[in-house]
């Protein structure tokens, strides 16, 4: 069957990354976590004391950064200038700052070009916040994942706990709400559901149910196009 592009969008902690990774594994597709690319740029800026709100300098930093996504047994590993930064890009400091960095058109132009290049031949599951509206508006399947704030905070706190970071529910929920506000109100590629996207509320679903839903939709489309 002809390979397609699957775009999965949604706010922070809605379940995009885990679901996208497993969908890609089921279909034998490449999983492209676009959020990880923005996190890598954010991490480098923090390390090098580049002002995060300086659009021109952040754009230059993005153009001069080498970001690699490599498949591993438990998902993608993220490399920045050939250094594995998979865990470091998920720290609370990076999470707090990444929305400001991703709001710069100068940064987005660089990374969107890379993302389109990687997905040009299909067979890719891309996840982020503007995949179906900006990066790949022609994607054959668009999913917009949502979940209630209580569930999202629980998931995010669990992810942080795995890295040794302990935060209470209120702090995590506030961080998520703040990110939602920045992501949905920024001028450059705001978080928005594409008109032809299928909304998937994951609040009461297991990971397997989420994956099964998307794989079934993808299979239907591939069969229709074959």
C-alpha cells in the first residue's frame, strides 16, 4: 500500500509522543517528533546564554545547529551537535522556555524546512502543534489529540518523575496551561486544529486504544488509495 503522511497535533501532554512513536512502529514508519527539535534548539540557547527572545540570534543558532533523530529500541534518540540530549531536553527548564523559542518565525522557518524534507516521500508520523496546518497541510491523515487538564498534568508529572524531577500537581498544571496560552496565541504557526483533522480525546483511553484508532484510520486511507 502507498505510504502516507500522518500528522498528529495537540497541546502539551495530550499523549502525542508516545502514541506517534507506537503508530510509527506498527506501520513501519519514521517517527518525527518535531517538538524535540525545538527543545534541542532551546537547550543549546540556554547552554550558550543566547537571549531566548532575540529572534535574529535564535534564527542564526537554529541555522547553525545539527539536530539528529535516530531510531533506537525504545524510540527515537535526539542528538544535538552529535551529543545525545534525549533526557536533557525534557527537563523542566527546557519545558518552560521551549514555547518562547518555537514562537520565532526565524526558528520555525529553519526547522519546518528540515521536517518537510524528512517527510517528503511519505511513510512518516509527524507530531507537534502545527503539522496539519503549516508543516504538512496536505497530510493524508490528520489527528488532533486533546485531553482534560487533570489527565495531562498526571501524565506530565509521571514523565518528570522518571527523570528524577518531582513537582506537585498544581505546579505541573500551571506549566501546561501557560504553555497552552503561549502556543495558541503566538503569531507564527499557532496551535490550532486543522479543519479536516479528526479530534481524538484521549482522557479516558489507553495508549493501545489511541494507537489502534489511528492505525485503523491510516489503514483505511491507504487501502482507498491503493
